[in-house]
């Protein structure tokens, strides 16, 4: 990644960022600062099965791909749930 401190909305959609923020809010230790693109990428990799232990290598393409697939499913479910509440 060339710019890990880039704004997340330069790569992710609003629905994806919202879904990741909702997942993060349910954790016991929320992020103390505004998340960067690198933090969101790590969270996506964790959705794909990456454990993020200290001795683990960086996540690979397959793990990130599985995480993105799962993220899209979660964001779609959130959009369905919010549209049902509205009407």
C-alpha cells in the first residue's frame, strides 16, 4: 500500500465504511482516533479470516478478497434492514 494514511473514502464506499464502523463499534476496544485506510484494510482482512497476531505476515490477496466479499454481504444486509425500518 503506497498511502496507508489516505482517506478511506478514496477507496471504500460510504456503505462499506458505515458497515465497518458499526462492526468496530460493537467491539470492546473501539478505535481511539479517526481510522485510516490501513486500519480499514486490516479490518477487512480480519473479516476474511486474518488473525492479526504480532508474528503474522501481512494479509494476502485471498484473505482481503474474502473479507471484501463478506463486507459487501454485511453492507447489503444493513441496507435491507434500514430500508425495511423506513417503510
